[in-house]
C-alpha cells in the first residue's frame, strides 16, 4: 500500500517543535539500544501470560530479533509488516517495543486493536501484567488508566480501529497495529482504517515507526498480505544440519511423520530446530533474506509460520503434519489451517469471469455512443478518482434488459467546484438512438464514497437534494434528470440494491453538506452478483448455441455490449464503436470468493468499468426510474415515443407526447429543482417522475 499522506486529512506535527525536539534528543539520547537488547535486559514474562514465564530471552526465539530491532530508535526502517501464524510472538514484540519506548522516554505511542473489547483485553491481560513484572518501568508510568498511560516523553494510547473518532483524535510517532486484517476496510468513507492510521504516523517522516502484525485472512482482502507483498518479503533461511544446504522451511517438505525433507534429501528432525534457527552473529547461520528487491528500504516485511516456533513451544512439526492431513480430509478446515498455521492468506474458490469471453459478447452493429433498439431509458453511474471521473451510460428496456451505451473517462479535479464542469457537460448531453431520437440520462448515481463533501456540493448545485431533478434540453423539449449522491454499503450487510439515505451513513466529519443533501446507499454486492449473473448467462447461452450448432438467443441477453463494426481489432486504427480490452478487464477485475462470501477486488485493480455499471444499474432501480416496476403499457408508451415503427430515421419526432414539452416550456429552467416545485407542478409532470411512473 502506498502512503499518500496528502490523501488523508492528517494534522501535521509542528515543524519548529520537531526541530527543537530533534536537537534536544541528539544530545540526550543514550547509547544506541536495540529493542531486543532492551528486552533481554528488562523484559519479564508474567506467569500465565506466556508459555514460559520468567526473563525474556531473544535467543530462545531468534527470528524475532531482527523484527524487533527494526523498531529500534536508530533503525532506518519505518514500516514493519509481520505476516505470521498464530502464537508466534508478534504480540510479544509489540509489548517489548512499548516497554522500550516507555523506558527510554521516547515519544507517544498508539496500540490499535480492531475493536474496543480487544483493546481493553490487550491492555488488561497482556500489557498490564507485563508491566507489573517490571517495577522500574511501572514506576515511570504516571497514570493508571487502562487505555491511556502517561510516562516521561509521551502517552501510550490503546485505541480501536473501528472508531473514526479514535483514529482522528490520536497521532503518534510509534504505532502498533495489531490484527490489521480485522480493521474496517473503509472507515467513514476515508479508506481502510489501517491506511488512515499509517498515514497519520507517516506524517512524522523518517522518525515514524509503524508495526503491523497479523495472521492473514482471505487473499485479495488481507491487509497484512498486501503489506507483506509490498515490503521486502523476508523469509527465514536456515541451513540443513546435515549438508549445510540453505533453505526456507516449506510445508511441502514437511513429512507426515513430523520431519522435514531437506532440499537435498536429508532428514531434518525437530530437535535440530534450536541449533538450526540460531542466527548469524549469535552462534548460528540462520538469517532473514529479502525476496523483493523492489521494496523501499524503509519497508520491511516478514513471514513466519508455525514450523519456526521454538522447540517445545507451540505446535510441534508432527502436530502441523497431522493438522494438514485433517484439513486435506475436511476442506472446511483449510482456510483456518492456512491462516493460523501456515500464516498465509487463503485463496478460496472463486467465481470469476474471463475478460476475453465477456469481450466476445460485444455485438457488431452496436456502436458506443448510440442507444440500440430496445434501450428506452438511460441511466448513468459516475465513479471518482483524484484527477478524473469514470462515467458509464446504460440503457434499460423491456424485461429489465440492459445495454452498455457509453463509457468515458473525463479529466477533472473532484476537489474543485470547476473540476466538475466537463463531467456535467457530459451528463447534460444526449444520446441518439437508432431511430435518430435524442435521449437524455434519466437518472445518475454519483459515487460520494471519496471527496464526499465536494461531491455533495456538486449534487447540491445541480439538484439541491440527492434524488432531486433538473431538466435536460434534448433539442426538442426537456427531459427530467434525477441526480443521486450515493455510497457503497459494506459487502456483508447489503441485501438489496437501493437504500434510502440514513443520517448515520454520513460520518460526523462530513455532516454539513453531505448530510443535508442525503447519501443513498448502494448494495454493491447485490448488484455485482446481478451483473455477473447476466454476463454468465450470456456466455453460457453463447456456448450452448455453439455446441448445439444452434442460433444464439441474443435478444434474450440481459446485458449487451457494443461491438462497433465488428471484425478484427486494429490497434493502429481502433474502432470507436467498440469498447477497448481494458474496459473488459476492468469489468471482470473483481471476483466472488465463495468461501469468504464476498466480492474481492484484487489490490490496485482497475475496476471502474464494474463500479460505474453498478451505479448505472442502481440508478435504474432507484425511485426515479424503478425499472423493475415498469408496466407493459409504460414500455409501450416509451416505444411509441422513441422507437415509432412508422417513422423513418430522419423524420421529426412524433407529437404524441407533447404534453410534457408544453408544460416545461411554460416553466423552464427555474423549475429545475424539484424540491422547490409546487405540489401541483410535480403532479402535472409526466414521464420519469420522482415518485415513479405517471405516464
Ligand atoms: Zn541437507
């Protein structure tokens, strides 16, 4: 993960104070002490708190030494990611580090746990008992508050990561993020909680020290897995006690009898552990070796799993072999085994789509930018990045069939009011259908998940209220356009597509405008499953037709894609009538993890073609359109309006539906904001009205 500090609203430390402090510290810092040395000199493990009470000995568990020393005050490392199995010492590292910081009186520290209960239990059952064993340290602590401990140099706060308030209130140079995979992936619309916290720490620059430790969960969703991959990926290399061959202990070479097969075939037995794990410089040859040369030197990442537990502590090699055999018999145990014992993210069974198969659904003769026959209502979805907008226009027709009409990437800065100009021109535009009629977008969903306040201001300028309407000039009259400010809901809780605005959906921080405008909820997982299902059915029908040498029922497809003039792709002269391959890659970027029961977006994947589709379909189901509720007679009326059978391509529009033009010509743009309209005016309006249909 990249720490774009500017992306977060982080209070920066006062530079003058920083310089003064640094100056002072340059004179007062004692000789360089490493965290591991401090622990060896001071740390006592309380009875009942660890398997081996008494004096801490790093030699007992050598792989922890380097990880701890990354957190030392003079270390060049700023970020340490420790991806690990359960019970391998990650929490002890955190306690040793906290003791070191307090004892040396360095600065303030945050210990973050996923939820309040865990924060309390970390403080009362792990930290406090450890401190009680070290009277000199205890004497330095001025307060006896469970979650806030003062000492000369700073305060240690124990916080929980699912509270925006907690995250906002605290900033510290040292941050220990425990069990980061359990943190909210999006907190208050500001992104993943661990990134928000990290960005705060990183505002201290070189002086920041961040330690994230976790047993990983599901691949693609796991923060620690992502952090490990971005770091320098250190594995603990050991030498075979027989042949001296260098290797990493890998589960593939663990034998059912609890021995490891050396890469050269020797038998390594469990009792060899102690000597084999001893490090270079400490009487042995083992060492951490980075496997990712691309990582910045300040970002270290470590992987350690159950086979590296000290002899006599944790699972024996035989235990691990037995558990593996059990997980192979009962696959329900496999995720737990991979996470807790192997310390790796679980790659579950997944439903995914091949972008080439989806691209092959594109239909020759259907053009990007033209509404195909059968497309009677246009809706749009807008997704926002820091310098551009992604917009998809979709048409809906009878039987809730959907057509992809347009997909554009529009430059603009969402933090500036003027940044929305080009987007707005696009949304006010019209699209010709194959009969030559200009159609405007009936409903737009604009993602307010990021830059919420600025996006809310934009929606307010257009329609005052999220769900309000404005009038779009189609060249032969006006058509209503309803604009919604929306935000995705968390995957596990969404059970339907459309959620009305709730006050609590809006973070306190964004209260004024977003709350007054109203944020509608998007059940993203429901809509993704829907779109995925439409595509899967179309691919299945295509395959069936090929196998049966039968005609394919293309009209029956629930979703259709423009294929331009058809034929081979010519890269030097791309066909503007079809969507590029990148579109289809983006549309299929996410997959459904069957075991996790959730949609997964691989880290950094370009998924806007899918997200904008989710919002566009959402807009067609929102109250302004309610495509799922449209009656046959209403579809017939729309067909009469936009697809008249007797009228040629370039003839004038029929006069059948003139009531709305007349109505709107007498009350032009000042009526663009329906919340200010009179009840009578609203009642008189026809077409796509706010409260559903009134044809
Ligand atoms: Zn060997």
